[in-house]
């Protein structure tokens, strides 16, 4: 679950899920599962955010200004601007 959340960009939630579970263990730190968990915790705790090559930052796209004409094409609206014209 923590890996899935990391891949979805939910780094804080992934760390909050995994850290307490990892903390329950008092031995077995040389096993592959706990080594993997520790590596994931270290990655989630690092400041650098590595994103997959196909990552799409939806927040950036949503905040990009769009012209009225482009917005109308995207929404299928045919309304025209009713800006008054001075003669």
C-alpha cells in the first residue's frame, strides 16, 4: 500500500502508514521485507521528489490560463463573446 501511495504522489500518507508498522519490529532487520521497508521509508523521508518519467502534474495544468476560445472548444460551448464594440 505504501508503494502504491508513493507512486500516486501521496508521500506523506505512505510514510505515515509504513513508519509505525516498521517500528513494531524489534528483530529481523536483515530480512528482505524489512530491508525493502527501510529503503522505502528512507526514500519517503528524503527531500528530493523523484517522479516517474510519465508523471503528469494535474495541478500545474489546472492552473494554466486558457483562452475563452480554447475553453469553448474543450467544453463544446458555442457562445460568443458579447464584448461591446465602439463605433
